[in-house]
C-alpha cells in the first residue's frame, strides 16, 4: 500500500469495491491509537485488519476511495 493510501485511511477515507461488496476503512475510534485496526467488510461479514495487513490484502488494488 502506498503511503498516500495509508494517509487517506488515517484521514477517514473509505476504500471499496462496489462490484464485490468489499470495503476497508479506519473507524474513528482507532485514529490516534498506537496500532490502529482497520475494518474489512466483505459480503456482510466484518473483520479487524491492521494497516500492514491492508497492504498485503490481494483485493486492495481494485479498491477506489470515497470520503463519507
């Protein structure tokens, strides 16, 4: 993951793939924490994922961002 995408997650952007119903975002409660956890939502399920794991997530390259 690029530094720019990491900064966008930390700034509140939501990355998503609408076609596959997948989204990654950083909840507001995680901002400023020592090891923030993002949320990966896929087809109705939710799991916590570290910023490092986001970089390794194979589907991330097809995501687009939007700010809510």
